[in-house]
């Protein structure tokens, strides 16, 4: 009897284990299918594509395992959806929800041009926002109907550029920045040695703001039928900020709620079908894989190591270009740059890889919001360069930044001693104070790097060395100014760059666009996920919430000489 009971218990446990194992297997299979599946939707005639563009627009966005990028908008997906809808007879209208949009002006320019092309097909655009910033209104100005929430605002108040300075902070904590730079306009180091902008920095920033503002006003005025002088008066007097004032001035067509935008669509299109832009893009598949144009996205600070969100790693970048170079189906390449620069060594390694690629396939540079310093360095060897009118570019110059913590260490009771065989044996170690000889050596390195930068721009652009030197010195330019002085060939966005790449490769047949670097799938992330990934995502979230941490993040990843704009020129 005891044996029977024992066998029964063993059998019960075995059956329970098998059922649990089967259930776990089903759960794993379900998760696997969810992680590897792609959404699609059926598109009916008379459909409206819904663009809920809330969040930060980025050029390259990894697939997030835990949804940490839910506040990010993939630029190429938005652009592709608008272009697809423009040529799709089933699509009658676009609905824009612009209540919380964060994007650079060059990216906005490209999205806006795509919306105008959509509208030229006789199709309708309706825009809504709880409140409009000047950036979101720049897109909304293309719409047939512009609706603003009764409790909202239209922040039409002119452009400004804000830079934060940390000189006093370092004085308080007894840390001394040691600064080396080449070029009077190389203002990248100013936040660490001044308490306000230098005259040179203020002059070039003002020139950029004025040019960008005039461009903005001209485009908005043309779309809304308002003169530029009238727009300037409204910005000066804040006379179009309130919904009622904005309506009277012709900035908007209706004061209402999000539901009113949907009602307008129904009135104009008679019971339209609504489809989100992401599933709409997924509903169309690519074809003709034998002829490809590769778009390589370089977004973020240039560093020597591996790439991650906000950082372009030279190692990964070169590996990608080598694979493209060996891929016979890829006929041409577009280098999409959205970078303030970074490490000189990393920029030079990337420059060399691009130079080698141009000997095999045409390479076109497409400048986004910013392609300055190291960002321009990697554009210089390309066969052709395009930029938007408001792109920040140029800043041809180099700087070095060290921090001497000796006084702080002394205050908190940390002492050190050293034995060395030569006076500078411990130079660039935690003892970062510089002797006169060491300072001369640093400037010698900087000058050599700067001269090399000038030569490479001269060679790449077909300009004399004297001409490049006159344009350099760290000066920044708008895309329009850069075209006028020879640093840029043509004004245009990503689509224009792709068309130019196809032309240079003499592609007469249809071709497919493929984007690099390819983000890891959710399944790949799940299999390789580590606590380090979590730390990176947490830090990135904190950087977005607290801009001061951006400077710490930049400095912590900056090694050696730098060709970059380490501060954010935040233009509103």
C-alpha cells in the first residue's frame, strides 16, 4: 500500500512537472513570436494617415526591449510614411498631432518639404496641438486646417540660443580647466573658462540665428499668406500667442480640441478610415533587392570605441563601411550626418574609411541638424555634400581640454607623490597641471592636427588651402552660407541625397534603400542583455531630463584632442 502511494505521488509530480514545462514552453514561444513579428495593416480607399509625433525625433533609433525609446520618433519612418502616402491613391489626408514635438530645424525642414509635396497632390492636411512651439508650428503651417486647444498657446516669439557656463562651478569645487584651442571662433571650450559668450561666439551665433529666423519667417509667411514684416511684429509684441489672437492673425483656422480635428476630417472626407503611420509603413514591403543604395547614419558624438545611442563609434563605423564596400549589390552610399564631432583620432579613422569607400563607390554626404567640426571632417572626403538651409556646419578647428584637480585633492586630504625619469613622464596622468614646455607641446599637437584638418578639407572640396583657412578658425555656418562659400554643394535633404547617389552610380532601374547600422532585434537584445545595457538606458533617460548631465556624459567619453561642439546650441 505504501509503495502504491509512493508511485502515485511520483506520477503526480512527474505529470505536474510536464504540464509546467509545457506551459513554460508555450509562454516562451509566445514571447518569441511577439519579439520577432512585425505589424501590418490593411489600407482602404479614402484613408487618413495619423501622425502622432510626440517626442524627440532621432535619425537612428534602436529597437528597445523595455520600451525606453517610446518617447523617440524615428525620422526615416516618418519621412517614408509621408512619401508613401503622397503616391498612394488610397490615402486622402494626413492628420498631424504636434502637441509635444522635439526636433532639430534641419529635420523639420525635410519633414515639412515632404508634407508640402503631399499637399501638392491635392490631398488634405489637418494639424492639431494642445500648444504649438515654433518648431511644431513650422510643420503645422503647411496644413489646410490648423487647430489649437482653447487653453493652449502659440509660442511665436522669435529665435534664441542658450548656452550654459560652468566656470564658477569649477571654481567652487576647486577644479581648474586647462584649455588649448586653435581658432578664435572655436568657442567649444567657452562654457568651461568664461561666464558669458565671447564676442566672436556671439557674432557667429547671431549670424546663424538671423539667417535661420529669416528662412523660418519666409516659409511660414508664404504658407499662411502673412508678410514677413507682420510676422516679425507679432513676435515682437507677442500678439499671436493666445488662441483667439492667433486665430484673428491668421496663424490658425480654428480653436478647438483633438476631437474637432477628427470631426473636420469626417466632414471633408465622408467617413474616412484612419491608420497610424507606423503600421501604414509596415504594410508596404520592399522589392528589387539586386540594386541598393546604403544610407549610413552617423548620429551623435564621435568616439573611438563602439557605437551606442547618441555616440558614433569609429570601430563599428569602419566595420560597417567595409561590409558595404564588399557588398556588390550596394551601388552607392549616402552618409547621413547628425553630429557635433568628437575625437580627432576617431574622426580621422572614419575619414580614411570613407576615402577608401569613395574609390569603389560614390558617397554622398547628407547633413542633418548639425554636421560641424568632426561632423564636417567626415563629410569632407565625400563625392558630394548636401545640407539644409538651417544645418549647423563648419566649425573647422580643434581643441584640447584637461582638468587639474590638485587643489580639490589637497582640500579633501588626498596627497600624492611620484618618482619619474623625465620631467613630463607623468604628463596627462591624474596630475594634469602643465609646465610651459608641456603647454607648448600640446599646442604643437593641436597645430599639426589643425593643419591636417585644413589639408583634408582643401583636398576634398577642391578649394585652395588659403581659402579653407579663411573659412576655418572654428566658425560655424548655416547650410545656405556653407553652400555659398564652397563647403557644401547643394541644399536638400535625405531624399535629394539619395537621388544624387543614384545619379552618381548611374542607376537607371529601381533600387532599394537599406539603412545602417542595423539595430538589434528584440530577440537579439533579450539574448545578449546585461546590466550594462540597463545602465546606459538609465543614463540616457537622465541626460534627457537633466541637460547638465549631457556635459558630464560628453566629457566622460572625450579622450585626446577633440574636434566638436560639446555644448548644445539649443535654438528655439
